[in-house]
C-alpha cells in the first residue's frame, strides 16, 4: 500500500511538472491553443495530471530521452561558458569534407549551393578550434572581395554569415543566427556593427548585409576594403579579435585578446559595390541605396 501511495504521489508530481512546462512552453501551436481555448486547455492539462499514474509507464522512454537531452544540454552549456572565457584564435587546419560529421556535411552542402548561386567562390574547409568545443568553417569570397562569407559548424548546427571591413577598421557582420541578448552595448569606438538576423534565405541575408555596409560607410564617411582570396585567414583573425575585444570591454570575456590588425586591402567606394555583386538583386539593392543618398 505504501508503494502504491508513493507511486501515485510521484506520478502526480511528474504530471504537474510536465503540465507546468507545457503551460509555459514557447511552442507555437501550444501557445496558440492556450490563447484560443484557455479554459479547455487548462481542463485538458488537469485531466492529464489526474491520469498520470495510468499513462506514465508508457511515457517512460520519452521521459528518459528528454532527461538525457537535458543533461547533454547542461554539460554543453557548461563547456561553452568555460571555453567562452578563453580567447581561442583560429588554427585553419585544412580538413577533408568527408572528415566532417554527416549533419555538418549536409549543412555545408546546403549553404554552399546558395553561396555559389550568389556568385561567391569557395575557398576551403578548415577546423579552426579543437576540443573541448570543436569549430569547423567553410569560407567564401564574393562581391569582388568586398564580402567574406562563411559557414560555421558548431554544436550540431551550420550557420552562415557575411563580413566586410571598412577603411577605418570598422567590421560589419551579418549572421544567420537567432537574435540573443549581449551584456553591454556597441559604441562607435568599438568599430563594430553586427546583426543577428535568424534563419532566412541566404540571398536575403546578403541583401541585409550590403545595406548595412553601405549605411555604415556613409555614416563614417569611409570606404569599403577589398581583399584577395588568399587573405581570408588575416580577415578571419581580424574579425575574431575585433569581436572579442568588444566582448572583453563588456566584461563577458576574460584573458588577453591581441589587438586586431586591419589586413592590407584595396579601398573601394560603396557605390562601386554594384559592379562587384554578381547577383542582379544585389546590384539593384546597392544602386538603390547609393542613388538615394
């Protein structure tokens, strides 16, 4: 009898925890149902809690899986926080495409097709950081060398970004990463402008980046730098240092970060970007912006 009572109490506690998580989850469909039918949704959750002792044994495999995922996520986040306090400069170790995990190969393939479709040239695959948090990158150059693109493979995901450097050393980055909060705000003296645009088509991401480059160049009354393909390593190291210097200023990073050195590039007027962009839509965007000035 004691065992039965203990099982019922444990089951209902589990049911309450799951109901609370479901009630406050950010799943789009669940939020829509809760907003449209609040009374019915509450009653359904209450019924699920009451019947927990019946369905719990059937749900044990799913609960076990969720626990494993949660533990892995906690371990990963701890590793990220620990590694994030260190400055790890890119190593540029060339790797074969087939050395990558299958999920990374699929991600690289998908984004590569889009980069090439926008007129970018493939530069190669590299492992830039090693254990405890490996990072892989595939690099591209486009818009006549005024824009460097990359796909970063990290934590089972592949994310694209575009970067450009202005003549005064300002770094402009546009990344296909979900927006998140950073400690501290960007200031003009940081010589950095970056936006996190979430997951969207690569052509749209490039369009946003080109707008940002033209706008920032106009604001600072400077020009865009153009780089040769073989300068991508200097470009990447500068990009890392510039970003980490800002994070250090905001107190989110510890350890020494070397001063960013601007690679030796050829100045280009923002209005001339339209002659470098091979995608007709991007030529239109740049011409429209320059014309509006």
